[in-house]
């Protein structure tokens, strides 16, 4: 089942970043919905693996996306979904997964019959309205760093949530996952407009398999404080009101992200031995 988990991990990311590569609209929304379903599959599989006395990891192959148009994207996703069907057994979880993916295939095949659109999200045109060279360079660097960081946080919080026996911590991790999911989406949408969208590199095991949860959270708080400063600097440097306000918005969201992590640290101090 661990090998299936790795294949599902790749499938989740292909659907997710394939969705990010499309203009906002029905197709964008559909693929993000499918990616959310695939993420739920991953959590269920992870729980099944752990309950069977084993462990899972987030190892995977490198994923290189570079679709020229929606036809290429949909064909790739259909091929991957059809291929993975042979990996499922007969337990109730797999019946649910197969049912979900059967519907995904039906919708993707219908989308494939529609007029294709060009995809420019991987073409590195590196231009954005109202941005000078200095602002653009700062934005690109921020996006490369933060897209990886949000992906890393999603899989780390998920790993920690699956392994905790404390309901309060599990709920905090769920909130933190939602926070990072939203930030990943918003950063990837901007990256797609710049033509620099790409799936982040794989995360090493020692990042999410840590021995000291409290220390991980305390380090994370420091990283979030640094991210806030980056957002402030970008908001001041970028000469585009919409983007500037966006980074103010993200900066303010980080306040509650930090509060959630502090809440988890407090819980550990008071309850977890």
C-alpha cells in the first residue's frame, strides 16, 4: 500500500498543479475539486497504512509539467487515472476511490471533447502588469520559496495529524492545512501568470519525521514571522495596488497562522507528556 500511496501522491500533485495552470473558470474549479478529493484519498490511505502498523512517506518521483494546451493536460490526467485503477483491491476504501475516479474520468473525457485552450503557465514570460524589474525579481524569488514552503507545510501537518492521538492537536493541524492549501493556491495562480509554475521538489523525510513536535512548531513560528516581514517588504516595494493589498492580506493571515501554532505549543506544554 505504501507504493500506491506514492503513486496517489503524484496523481494528486498533477491534478492540483494542472488545475493551477488553467485560467480561472469551470475547468480550473473542476480540477481543484478533483485534487481535493485526491488529497482526501491520500489521508485515508495514510490512516489505513498506520492502522496496519506500518508508516507512509512522501517520497515521489520528480514531476515536470509543461503542457502546451488543455488537450495535452487532460490526456495526461486521463492516462494516469486509468493506469492507477489496476492498483486497487476490494476493500471499502478502494471501492470509494474507484467510484470517485470513475467520475473524474467521465468529466475529463467530456472536457477533452471541448475546444482546447493554450496554456502559458510554464513558458517563463516573466511579465506582470505594473511591475518594474526590481519588483518582479522580488516577487519571483518570493514565489519560488513560498510555493515550496506551503507544500512542505501541507505534507508535514498532514503527517503530524495522522500520527497524533490528541484530538485538539489534530484540529489545529486541520486548520493549518487549510491555511497552507489556500496560500499555495494563491501563490501558484500568480506564478502561472508569470509563466513560472512548477511542482515543488520532493520533501526529505527528516523534515516531517521529526522527534520534537514542540521544537518544530517553535521553529515554524519563527519562519512565519520571517514570512510576514517578506510580505511587508513586497507590499511596500510592489508598485501595483492589487498585488500590494494582496500581500497585506497574506501578512495579516499569518497572524492567525502563528496563533494556531502557539496554541498547539501551549497544548503540548499543558497536556502532552
